[in-house]
């Protein structure tokens, strides 16, 4: 199994390169629409997706519980697609979400400002000023999205295996370059470990879903991690009964695993006059 993630500036030929790469590798191409359909199949309203999709939420949206729901369902959708095998993902924070998967090869595509402006002008049939505004807004949105949800710098090349300037390179050559580098960085041993890691990440989100969404156990800052045959639950609750409920729910979702709760109880005190 192998994964390639493509992060890109607007008008840096991201979709074109990702599609070409998927063809060359014979991988599935997972774009915004594929992920949105899967997220909506989980019951998350399509109208809510627009608040968070590759943009920093507004003040009111950031205060909404929908924010945590969106991130949970986005991760669930990406892990579910990754579980199906070789794929090229574009955008949606996939490079960060799949960072711990050994055979994930991440790429960032950029282009010089003049090239981006000309491409945006051609696509939107607008003048230079309008094109510049569209580009600046897109950059703010994507930078805000990565900072808000993942606390990473979107354009920092250190977050990727490879960065390419598509102001000079066309999609076909970019795809060839990515394939060449990916084949030399990702080993068979890494691929062998990746399937298990993806399954663990997917199961962790499944357990979280069981506890928080299906059983509605109130745990603050719930985190689920898996190591071997053990599931570690972390977070804080107001009562010991919530810990028991969380453990029981986790066992239902992962009956073959040992559940280890490291959940703190923080009692709320009320003062009488």
C-alpha cells in the first residue's frame, strides 16, 4: 500500500498534477468531492462543510461543536479511503492527517505570482486586480485552515518530502518527478508497516465515534491511541461513571483489544452561601 498527498497553492496546477500522477501510478485519485461524499454518508450535513473546507472558521463557526465534528469526520473519511489501498490525496490536510503512516509521500506545489495571476485570470475571466484578490484570499484560507486545525505552517517546505515550482514545470513532468522521488524514498518495509498503521488510525476514530457520538459519553479532550493490542483512552470527565461508560463503549468497538483508561476525573464544586 502507498499514499501520496498533494498540497498546493491556488493556480499551481495541483489537480492536474495529482490526476496525472494517479494515472502514472495507477492509484485512486481522492479529491474534495470524494471526501465530501464520504463525510456526508456519515451524517455530517453538506451545508456545514463550507464553513470549514480548507479555510479558517469564522469566530462563530470556531465556537460551534461542528468544528470538532468536522475534523473527526474528515479524519474518518481520509482513513477509510487510505484503508482501501494506493491513493493520491489532494488537499484537505491529508499530508498532516497521514503524517504518521510510514509510506506517505507528501508534496507541495507552488508557482511564481505572475504565473498564478495569469492562470486565475484565464480561469475566472477577470483582471489582474481581481485575480490577485482571489489568490490572496485562497492563501489566507488555506494557511488559516492548517494553523487552526493542525497547528502547522501550510507553506513550510519542512512539512513535505518534496516541493516543486509549477511555474516552470508542467503536470506531466511534475508527476514523473514525484513518482521518481517517491520510488526512492519509500521502501517495501515501510509499505508493509503502513497497512497496520492505517488500520490502527481508522480504529481509533471508530472507537472515538462509538464513545462520543453513539453512546454520547461526555469526555473532554478525548484522545484514542492504539499500540499493538492495547487501546489508550485519555481525556477528562466530571464523574467516574463516565470512565466506565467510555471503557465499555471502547470494548464494543474493539472487542479484541485491551482497553487502558488514563482519564482524569475533575469534580466541579459549587459553593453554598
